[in-house]
C-alpha cells in the first residue's frame, strides 16, 4: 500500500480488519463486523461475514457496504457526485444487477 491515510492508522471500531486494498484514490477496508444480538454488539467478531469500509483520497467515507462491488461503486459515485448520492448509488447497482441477470 502506498501512502497510508491517517484514518487507517487509528483503531478500527467496527470489527476485525482483514485487509486494506488500495485502488487509485480509493482504499477499501475488508473487515469482519462485530456479532450483534438484540441490536447490541457482543464483543465477538463474526468471521463468517465480511463488510467493506471506504476511504477516498485518504478521508473516511464514514460508510460501510456489504459487498466489495457496492463499496467501489459507492465511492466512485460519491467522489463524482458528492455526499448526497446514496439514491444514485442504489440505482446504479440495481441497473448493473439487472444487466447481469439478462
């Protein structure tokens, strides 16, 4: 990994970090999230589940995704459109998924 964003040097509170992947201006952090029971964390990481957290130009997106595809698409849309892009990203991924099924 090239220049490591400052945000990545801090403790990661959302789970156990598996790896950081740098792709141009994006860093995707794969991690095992904490297991939840009754909407509360158990303090144990769910090693059967992987989530993805994003950083753009070294800055934390403050958002995680369930798939690597969603994380990359979300960051690309966010970088080009801005912070209020969630609906665009959902349509973008829905369109891609629809194209795969035909």
